């Protein structure tokens, strides 16, 4: 059984060496969540469950899928 072990610290050079998305890495851009907090929560919950049900992994928020450009995520306020 293989259990994913992430590096102790992510650096930009290490991030740039990553392959495309696979069972260890998932990239989510996040711009589609600017207006719908519930959609953000649903998508995030699905991704976390998928990684938890496999051998673990790293979810990168604010990163484009194909190019791995770091675009950040919008601030979403909820509650007080």
C-alpha cells in the first residue's frame, strides 16, 4: 500500500516540478466561486473527500489546472 507523503515545505521550484493533476495533486482555480459560497463549499468538500478516500494528496487552491499558474482565490466572507 502506497501512502502519499508531501514534502515538509512546498517551495516554488518544487511546485514547478510537479506533474499535471493525478491522484496526488489537484489544482483548483477558484474564480468560479466568487459569487456562490455554497458552490465553493461543495467543490472543496468533494475534492477533500476524493483525496481522503484515496491514499492522500495535496489540494492547491488558486492554481489553474492546465498551466499551473498561481492566480489566488477570492476572499469569500460568510457569517460574522
